[in-house]
C-alpha cells in the first residue's frame, strides 16, 4: 500500500501546532510585559511587508533615490501610508524591543537555563541595529548622507586594515552610488536573516519555557498557551496598533529628523549630525570618550556587554521585585539610559559632555560591577538571615 506523505505531513503539522501553540505550557502568572515578545514578531512582519512594497518603487541611485521616495509619497496609490508605516514602524520596533529587553533584565530572563535564549536575542538586536542604520541611509537626505559618512568612517580606527575596509564599504573614496547600492542590498537581506534567527530564538524559548514573574521553573502553575495567552496577546496587539496608528496618521514625522527632507549635499554639512532617537544613547557614549578609538570601543562594548550578563550574574533570585538593593540600581540604570538618550541629541558642550561621561560610567558600572557584586551581597544577607533565624 503506497505511503500517503500528504497525510503524514499534515499529521506532523497538527501535532506541532498542538504541542507548540495550543497546549504549549505557559506560567499562569505571566503579565502583559510578556506580550512584547510577540509584538516584536508582529513588528518584524510589518516591516518586511511594507519594505517589500517600498522596494518596488524605490531606486537605489544617488541621483534618483530622494526623488523616488517623493514619488512614493505623492504619486503611488497609498504610497504615503506604506512609507509612513515603514518609517514609524522602525521606531515602534525599537520601542517594543527595548521594553522586551527591560522586562528580561527585570525578571532575570538571562539566568540559567536561558543563557542561550538571551544571547540569541542580543544577536537579533545587533542585526536590527544594522538593518535600521542601512535603512536610514536609503532616503538619501542630508542626515542619511552625513550619518553614513560619520558612522562608516569609524572603521578607519581599525589598525592597518581600517582604511581598505572603509573604501570597500564605500565602493570608492567617498560615500556615493556604490555605497547606496550596497546598503540597499544589506537592508533588504538582513530582515530575512533576523526572521531565521527569530525562529531559533523561539525554538530555544520552547525548549526552556518562559520564565515567570515569581521566578519559578517548577511548571506546577502552567496553563495552555491557547486560549489564555493568545487572547492576552491579541488585546496587547490592539493597544499597540492604536498607539502605532496615532503616529502614522497624526504625527508621522515627529520621530524623524527634519533635515532628512533636504536632498543630500556632500558640500554642506548639517549644523548638528545626529542619528535616529533609538541610537542616541550609544552615540552619547561614543561622544563621551575623548579618544576616537576608545569611543568606538565603548560604543560597541555598550551593546556587546549584554552578552556577558548571563555569565557574570551571581544572584540566586530572578525577580528584581524581591531584590531591594538591585531594584534601586536597576531603575537608576533606566533613568541613566534616558539621560544618555537626551545627551545624544545635544550639541557638544562642556556641560553635556560631563553629564554624558558620568552617565557612561554608570552604564558600564551597572553591568560590570553592580550586577556581580549585588548578587553576592544579597545572597550573603539572605544566608545570614536564615542562619540567625
């Protein structure tokens, strides 16, 4: 009797859906803070779909790129909507991902046995930043051109090989048409790489399971993902869509720099070159270090340091709510990050430089000093309390 492969494949599909979606065990105590992960996936899909439609009308040529964007806005049917969804969708994506990272830090999602899950998320975040940077160059406005010039010039800090690498990136001796073509290709391909790594991220999540707010991994309080958390995520998506639509329809340009509506002019430098708002904290760290190479290392290290957290953490408690000392330092870190974001858009003056340097010191101290030391102090206090009782 011939084997019915279609029936077998269908049965495997139904079994996968049943075990990984419908009956996937999920801690009953999960709050809406856990919805940011699914929202990030929705943002990725929105960006990919809107980006594909934009690519149909965009021309990656320095003489036509700016005009092609205006053509999309003015002449393509509903082009303005697709463009504003994509432009504001990048900001929404970073808002959701920053909230997702913040929740992970607060509830100890980086702790054993989820070290690989956390590290895969950091790698996705790095690819997101690369995608956002290359995408910011494509409209070929003033900030696009000069942002690409400033950021790519940092590669010259690499000894010996720096200048050849920069020329390879540029496709010549200055930022020009080959640069725009390469950035367009990279920007188009990276989201598909992110989608692939997202599947790995989800596989690691399903392998270890979601951590709960109470920090328990016993599984005794687990409930099926469907219908309880599907309905919860749908409500979170509805709220997010309302927030997203408010920017798209009422404030479409508030998160973008006005200078990027001026065509790129290699002969006229903007008064103040700044990146998009979601890069401002790292840009502030770069400017806070007076040495060029040191600033670049600090900026890169400020992101890569997230990979170290699972291995330098010494706490036995996941939830920051039950860690009063670390809780104060955590919220001070969030305030410090906001200060860095504010400093990143300010002009280079002594006062702002000093504030940026202080904020940079605390940023690195939080990860390299406070996380390892506070964990040991809190563990010692808990053991002392148990022994005294």
